[in-house]
């Protein structure tokens, strides 16, 4: 076990572990640390705690010091510089007639590096742009191409549910989301129904999936042959959340359907939920990052 604190550098970013070196930190404190990008000022989101060594990515770096008012003032000034750098970069992009969309700018605490995040349909040759920016800011320049999910996370907004984006409020990392999840959750495979504002599958499909998998394991699927109190039949519709099934009975007139609860029937032969090849190909773009 190793004592660590968790530090975050963005409002809804990944949490990184650092050694507190015997100091006590509380949630909301600010610290100065050395990172792969250089010296950074981050917020403590996990106070002193012990974690298993397997949770640590070596080498574990240590906190340099607790942030002072002077340090926080530098952070505030850097925020102003970031907006100035954003505006200037837009001018340079237009000057070079580059097909890219600037999303965000970050300046490291020590002004050792400025990172420009952008989206583009393909690869972009930005060497001339980097030279122009470096000649103005006199520091290291890094242009980083990101995906549409990252863009939504940085910019924020409202989802189709009317709430702020999950990715920009509480999801630290993106998890893989698949068409199969939407199918298993009984959703229409209509791109406008299952994709978020970013144009990719909704993140909420992922963190609801565990519940659906558990319920599906005890609920007959569409196409299952079941035995009811009124005879044998075939399941034509299910609601896994309520446990209700609509069954076509063999001993009734064609088209006669009756509703049962899953606990009222026994399964003779279950079915499977499948996503066919055409559906996968038609919606493959929604799974792309």
C-alpha cells in the first residue's frame, strides 16, 4: 500500500496520483506538481489515502509544494493568455487556409508549452502554423488533433435529455460504446435516437449496460419459445425493466397476443439478440471515436 493524493488538472479530467511526501491535503486544495507536460497547478480531488501498489503507474511523482496565492494568480493570468492565444491561432489558421477547427488552448503553469487542440476530417500538415505560433509566443508549441467526443467534453452543452453532457460534468474517461448495447437495451437503431450531440453513440448506453445484461440473463428474448398457463407460445415483445412479455399462443387464433410476467412462464427454448452485418455497417460511424 502507498499513500497518495488524487490531482485533477481539468474540471472533468482524469485523476492522477501523486505522493504527498508526508503532507496532509484536503479536497479542494491546489498543489504544484511536475508532470510529463511540465510544471502544472492542479486541484486535489482525492485527499490523502492509501491505495494498492497495483493501482499506481510507476514512477509515482511527488507534490512539489502547496500552491500559494501567487501561484493561483499565475493560473488566472494564463487563462487570459489562453484566450489571446486562441484568437491569434484562429487568425493564423485562416491565413494558411487550413481545414481544421480550433477547439481549445492550454498553457502550462510554467509557460513551458502551449497546447492547441483541434479537430479535422483527416491529417493536417501544420508545420508552418507551428513556426508562426512559436515565433510569436517564444515557447514550445504543440498541436494535438482530437476526436469529436473530446471536443464535446471540452466545449460542453446540453444533451437530448436536456441535461449537461455527461462527458463534461462527471465522466473522467470515455468508455467504449457499441451498437450491440443499443440493441440489447431495446432501442431503435435510428442514429438520431442513439447518438449524442457529438454524433457518436450516447455514453449513457455504457453505464446502463450492466443492469440490462443482468435483466436479460433472467428474461426470455424475442423469439423464445415459452410455456404459459394457457399453453405454449412465442415471445414477440419484451420489456426487461418491467419483466412483461407479449406472447403469441399456439392454441389461439392467429395474431392473438397475451401479456405475461416473466415469472409466470417457463422457457422451452430461448433466443438470442443479434446485430446483423448490415446494421453494423450502416451504423459503424457512430462507434468511431
